[in-house]
C-alpha cells in the first residue's frame, strides 16, 4: 500500500540537516541579541525596565489573550464542530512562528486524523487572511507616516499582496492540479500530492461563504495586536507610537520574517522593526530592545498558558 505523500515526504527528509539548520538560525538570533545587549550595557536596559508601568503590561497581555482566542475561535468556526479547530490553531502557531517561511504552520497535516483537504485548505486560506490583514493595515500605516524611503516598503507590501491574491486564485483551479497529476503519473509521490492539491482547491471554494466573518475576525485580531504594541510603548512613557506606526512595524516585521533565510528565530525581523521605531518615534534603542524583550516574554507567557487548553482540545477527540 502506498504511503501517504505528506508523511512519506516528512519521513524521508533529512532530520539531522533540519535540526542543524534550525540550530544555526537560533544561534544567529541569540548572537544578535547578546551582541546588542553587550553594546548597550546591562545598566541601560535595567534603567529602562524600572520605568515600566506594570498595569499597562498586564493590559497588553489581556489584549493579546483576546486576540489569541479570536483566532482560535476563527479556526473552530471555519473547520466546524468536532474538528479540533482550537487545538489545531495552537499547534500550527507553535510550530509555524519560528520556522523558515512559516512552513511549520502545515504541522496539523502531519496528524493522520487531520490530514484532510479541508484542513489543508483552511491553513492556506487563514495564512492568506492573516498576511493580507497585516500587509493592508501596514500599507495604510506607511501611507499615513511621513518618512523618507517608504516607497520601497510600499512597493514590496503591495507586490506581496498581489502575489498572495494570485496564489490564492491559482489554488482554486482544480483542473490545473488534475492536469499535473496526470502528467506525473510515473512519479507516484508527485502525482498524489497534485491530487491532494486538487481536492484542496474544492475545499477552498467551499470556504468562500465563511470568508466574510473570518476576514472580519482576522482584521479585529490584528487591530488588537497593534493596540498591544501601542500599550507596550506607553508603558515606557512613550506616546509617539501610534496605530499607524504599529501597523507599519508589523508590516516590516512580517515581510522580513517571511523571507526563508530571515525567520523570527534569526532576530532580523525584530531588528528591522526596531530600526523603524527608532527612526520614526525617536525612541532610545535601549528602550526598544527592552520593550521587545518584554513583549516577547509576555506573548510567550500568554500563548503557552493557552496552549495547554489547545492540547487538551486535540486529546479529547482522538481517534
């Protein structure tokens, strides 16, 4: 009996090479962070920490928790009852955030019970919605900001939106994937993968009626993320970070993090976002570094506290 193409591809992948790649990416991020701390000095970072308004940090965590559960609820709505949508959301986010190109978001497909065209279609659609919301709000933010050289960022963001729209359109063309599957019949793995994509295209079309609500939830959750960023810098006494700047920062971070060689693990997306904050809002670099460290810690605390509930959702319907 032929092995499932997704499982077979994962089984044949060089695990040691994947581990080494991820290890080196983490080393780049850690080295970058330690280098910045060494250049600034621990004393400056400590002075920035003591100025923090703890109440605003708690408010930030509450806002991010709401955003997290809005997104989890969106998965539950899109996939339907008994689908483990909440658990799959947390699994996808946990594995996707630190992987090159966010390919880890496909991890739910590695679970036999959830290796279905419907789950694959929703992962793709949700990634398009999330990326689209970040980029569109970022473009609006960049337009509202008066900064030199923003044309390049705008062109990249608009081009990425167009690329996403084009890719989403191609994925709805079942006939194209059936044609590919027919042409590569002598390569069973490729043929079955193309057939799987053909089935996904049908599921993407079936999701259209759920897109209006899912899109609204995505925009709302993204706006909450931006509000949390505003609260973060207000907690350090800086009111210069507006919604427009927060949107631009998220856009720059997202574009940088989407490049396969500069995922979040390398720290480079944070460096790009920090450069924009320092340049536009005139916030001291030690404050930006401290704020980003605190935000990352707060977000991880919120996420992993809720991840346990997501894991429980996956276990309760095992089959």
